[in-house]
C-alpha cells in the first residue's frame, strides 16, 4: 500500500519541500509522519498548496517583470552627484552606496537596495566613475559623474 504525503522539508532520495509524493505506508507512518517532515495529503491540504504555489508563481512573475524593467532602465544609465571638493578634485566626503542609491532613486523609481551596488570603497575624486549594479546575478555598469559643488 502507498500513501500520498506532502513533504515539509527536503528529504534525500525522496523529494523537495512542498512536493506531493506517493510513499509506502510504513515509510510514511514510521519515518515521515513521526519525524514531522511530511503530512498526509488530504484534499483540503492539496488545494491549500495549489493556492500557495499559484501565489508564489504570480509573485515571482511580478518580480521578474520589475527586474526586467529595472534592467532595461540601467542600460546606458548615468547619475550626476554634486559634492564639495578641494582644488585637486579630491572630495571632502566620499560618495558611498547610499549616496549613489539616493541619486538613482531621484532619477528613476527603482527597487534597488544598497547591497546591489558593488563599490569597494567610497568615491573620493570628482569625475566619471563606473559602478556595477548587480540585479539577479546580472551585472550592469552605470556611470556616476561627480561634479564639484561650489559653496
């Protein structure tokens, strides 16, 4: 006899979390249910999982649309930032990820976060700088143009 169960966690050689599996009654009762790593697949539970999977898929599609929109906006993208500098063009205060994010968000409505901006150290010179934005494991190079802000 077999029993239909829904896995609550990843189980080696059986399946992944959320999967519906047919397993032997003994394996289900003596291991999966006892260890609380699976539930008996009732019609109500199956329906609940289908609804949840549909919600997750819809959310992922929406996120992909937003990411693709953001990616198209980042192509050939540049921002201008004004900062105080000395005669040599060295900034008094470095431009960091937060400054860059704020400038991007002032120009476009984005869902970027500071951890998506790849910047090893603050920018300390006026001029044009290439900065990498990493969105879903894809890297986009934008130009950050630092201008001397006269007092």
